[in-house]
C-alpha cells in the first residue's frame, strides 16, 4: 500500500475517532499504530493526531506530541492553542501564544485566543488581545470581530460596541452574515435595543439568529407582548425561537401565556427539549397549576424515559410550590445526583407553606451531605428565620456565614439584613449593612425596608437619598414605606419625583400610589394616577384594578368604582371584596347583598373580609333578617369562624333595630372575650335608644379594655346629658381630667384646585379663615331662621366654636362652583350637632354635600341624608 493511501486511512481513522467515537483508548491505540507504521514524522498526520487528542479530552497527550514535534507549522501551533483553550487551560494557552513566533501568527491564532478568553470569562483580556491584534497583525477576518463583539456584549459596553461597529464597516465586513448576527446580539446584550433595531432593519434577510436576538431584546426593553409581536412577524422559526419566547413568558410571570405557547409549539410539530420543559414547569409553579404540571411530568417520563438533574429540579420546584410536598420529596429521593438547586427547591417549597422547622431540618441534612453550600441556599435558610421564635437560629446562621467566609457575598449579606429586620432587630441589620464589603441595590433596598418595619421613616428616607443608584424596586420600597406608615402625602410627592426622574413605573408603583390617593380621598390626583396606569398599559393588572375600585369608593365615586370593577375580566377575591366594601361604606346595603350573591354565583369563595362588608351593609340598612342569615351561613356553609369584627357588625345591626337584649345576649355568648369595637357598637346603640343602664355596662367594659381612648367616656357623658343626669356628666368630665385622657383631635379636609385644605376645630391658621368664618356666620343665620335648629351658642356668636367639618364646608361654598358637589373628608365620627347642621346646610344652599365619616360616606341633598346611620 502506498504512502498516500496509508496517510488517508490514518486521516479518516483520526477524524472518525475525533468526531464520532471520542474514545481516549482508541485514540491512544491509533497513535501507537502511527508510530509502528513509521509515519509519526509526518507533520500532516501529527497535526490531525493533535486535533484528535484535543477532541477526546486528552490535552496532556496532545501537548506531549506537540513538544516532540520538531518542525511545527501554523496548524500545529493553532491546534495546540485551541486544545488548551477548549480544556479551560487558558493560562497555558496564553503562554504558548506568547512563545509562538510572530511571523507564524495568523488571524486564526489571534481569534483563537480572543475566543478563548471570552469562553473562560476573561472578557477584558479578550478585548485587550483584539487591540494588540489590530496593532501587530496584518490580517483581520470577520471571526476576530465576532469574538470581540461577544466580549463587548458580555461587558455591556455600548461605547465599545459603536467603535467595533465602525471598524467592521471600515474593513468592509458589514455585509457578512456572521458580523450582522454579532452586531445585533452585541447591542441586545448591551441593552441598547434601538441600535440593535437599526442594524436589524438594515438587513435584507435577517437570519434566525438575528430574529431570536431581537425577540429577547424586545422582551427586556418592552416586555413579553412586544417580543410576541416580532415573533409573529418571523418568516420562519426554529426550536430556539419557540424556547426563547416560552422562557420569556415564564420569566415575566405570564404562566398561562407560557403554557399556551408550549401547546402551540407542539401543535406546530416542534419537539420540546429540556429548556422547554424547564420553562413550562416553572410557569406551572408560578400559577400553582398542578394539573398541567402532572401532565408534563407524565409527558417527560414518556418522551425522555428518565429524569435528568435539570428536569428533576424543575419537578421538585413545581410540586413544592403547588403544595404537593410529598410528591416533591419523592422526586427528590428518586434523583441519583442532587445539587444545590435540588435542595434549594425542596427547602423553599417546605418553607413557603409555613413548615419552618422542617425546612431547617432539611437544611441541616443538606449540610451533612456532599453538597457545597452556596449563596443561594443560605439566603433561603435565613429567610425561614423571621420573628422572635427564630432569632437565635438566625444569629447562628449568621455566624455560620462568617465562619464559611460567605458573609462577603452580597446575596447572603442581604438575606442576613432581611432576617434581622424580620426579627425586629434593626440595629443589627444596620450593623451588618455597614460591614458589607460590597453593597448592591438590593442591599440598600433591604435596609430601607428594615427601617420601614421599625417605623423609622426618616432613616429610611436618608438611606434612600444616600444610595448610589436606584431601581424601580427601590422607589417602590420607599413609596410603600410612606403609605404603609400613614404618610400618604409624602408618598405621592415621591411618586411625582419618580415621574420627573423618568423612572418607568410598574404595577406595584400604581397600586401603592392609588392606595395613597384612596387614604387621602384625593379623587382628582387619583384620576391622574389612574390615567398614568392606563398610559403604561397597567390598568388591567388585577392588583392595580382592585386599588382603583378602592380609591374611587373611598372618594365617594361609587359609579366609577363600579365601572372599574366591571372592567375586570377575571375578578379575584380581592376584587369582589373591594366592591363589597365600596357599597357598604357608601351606604348601599342592598347593592352589597346583590354583589355578594353574584360573587357566590361566580364560584368565588368568600372569606371573613367579605362577610364584614355584607354584615356592615345589612347593619346600615337595617336588614336584620338578612344579617342573621348571612351571619349563620358564614359558619355553617363556608366554615368561617366569626371574629370580633363580625360580632361588632351583628351587635350594631341588632342595636340599631332596637333589639338591645338580643345584642347583649350575642355578646355574652361569644366564644372569646369581646374587644373594644364590640362594646363600642353596643354603647352607640344604647345612645340611640336611650338605654342608660345597659350603656353603663357597655362603657365599663369598654373602659377596662381601652383606658386611654376618650370615645367611651365622651359617649357615656353625652348619654348622661341627654338623660338629664348632669351630675353624672360632671363626674365623667372629672374622671376624664383625672385620668389625663385627651379627646382625639378631629380634622377635616377638602380638595380644591388640586390642593388639599385641612381644618381643625377653631382653626386660625388657614389663609382664608376670616372669609370662612364670615361665610359660616351667614349660613348659620339662615339655618337658625329655618326654625329646625337652635344653637346653644346662638346668643353669643363671638364665643361660638366651629368644628372642623363646618369650616371645611364653608370653605367649599366659597371656592367651588354652584354645580359642583362639595366633598369633605373627616378622620373621626361626625357629632350629632354637625350632622344636623350639614343636613340643613344642604337645604338652605340647595347644594349636594358629601361627608366621609371615617370610612363611611353620607350623601346630603335638600336636607336629606341617604344613609341610615346613628342619627
């Protein structure tokens, strides 16, 4: 057999072993045969031998052959460098590249090194090597640019990307398909989708890679539905296209859409792979769809025959989050190999359902196994330790993070801060924060949340103002801090600042801001925020829509609240409860019952909050039989145990109807000790029906429960006064003074020209207070002339005291046009005298007046109050 034939045989054998067999044993046997044949001096065959050893993972053997080769050419050097690169031995590749004669180096040598640096995570060194290549090499090829563009994308350096873009145009590579692909991919990874679009739309026939890159880019910049738009424009799709979009929907929390895309992918004849299954299992977990998750499990077993680690972890996560912990444990036990993700998924699932002890037991089992603890599992374990019961365990875990050297990890440090905050130890949380070597945005946000939990709003704002950069989560955290702690006005100022800084709001931003408008009952600003939500396409978000219902209802705009409710396609329990509360607070008892019955027909199961609104609605409309029916059905039909709130509603209902004995018997039969709300309801009913003796009993119990509250003392004193027992009135006033009890200060506010005007009793600080007093004197004269009202202070006008609600209504009469209803909000219950004045005020001025009393609305027109209340 001639030399050429033998060489060809060896070449084919090397190639087959290299590409198909990849067997180290056969590779070494072929090398031995090469030596026996005497052809081991052939540079052509030695180069192919090097390539085979490299592909079979025998880098050491390859290097021995390389060292023994006397006459190396460019292919010998490049093959050995690539072998080192592919095996991750980048320093040895670097050393060999430096030893390589300059005259031998070509574009393949340089590109191999650039690509090697990028593959092994040394992106900056890849860029530096490319710069040296520009200076020292005579030849550049498109593949050098594709490698450095990948490094640029991973670095997220748009400025460098533009420079590289200019160079490819200069060297005439702009029309190369690989360059176009790399440019689009680079700009997408740099987060500059507009530049990616510019390149993409200049390509006559974009490749599938370009289309898939744009799908991902659009999802990052504009969200999943924009990505779906470009997906639908694709002339053709591959498995990557489908898997990219399925993954996008899953990662953005659109579980239903993710499942729909998976079904469509299968219907189009594409076969799912482990990436598809992983995304869909994650979607099932996010929406707790156990039925679909079990179907996927069966499909995986049928199609794949066995579970690999990735799919096994996905199934553990899905079953755990769906509450099937037994199945999650079974999958976990069946896995031959388990990694930190397996343990983390199971521990997270167990902790999610409140089984904190079990979660910590699993954590200890993990420590005893061969799995190395990482920065993901420690935060999970620390997250279990919330509250005083686990404060000691949390400190021990903190000590473990220090001992293991993981306290320098930002995710672990953030988890420690959150743990101490949940345990109520803000000082330790702050101490950990100050010692962190590296803080990220999450660290600062965790500290803001910690200060918020302790009620230190000033420290939270100081932290917010100090942090080097903020994201939407940080803004939302500070916004929630203000609103949750009762500083809604400051929260709205922050929302305005956020918009002026061009921060893109999300559904949490709008939910919180609309809630702030609801708390302040500022309908105009609330409508502006709702308009913003519509503009950003977030008004249909279920949480935002629910907050809109609440905002309109607390501002007395019941029709707008109902419209917002009707616009929700898939109403959840919170939606129904918001609408029930809206009708109850605005005095539409019959509407409450109608809505509640519609809720039951829709198969939405009510909870204890639902029944508070229903019973409250029945109470304010005097629907005794209906109230009793719903109170009984709450326990008998839905198994909901009544709380103090439910009993207070029933006492209120029976008391208003004059059934004081039944109300008293209901209290005595309560399975737990009545709270202040229950006794207050009975005391209010006693005042309506002038039952002095029962009022004394109710007041006594109320005072024992809430010594500092002035309400019970004042109400009993009023009952004594109405009954003519002036000595008892004097005694009550002495008792209030002796105990140092202060009556809660009432304030009223009214919105005029997008500004909230606040009044307190005998206010002198308002800039228009003189005009307000003159207007009020004028109106009070008209009211007294009706003969339906006699003021105790009518003979001495100079000493007359005006409650805040009267001042607010007078201000409204001065500043609002005659066709506009005057809407006044008050933080406390309106007294009888003011209620009568407001009724007569609507009569003598022929104006529609709306009064919010706490969280209940009274609508006055022509001297008539539309709500049944204590009056």
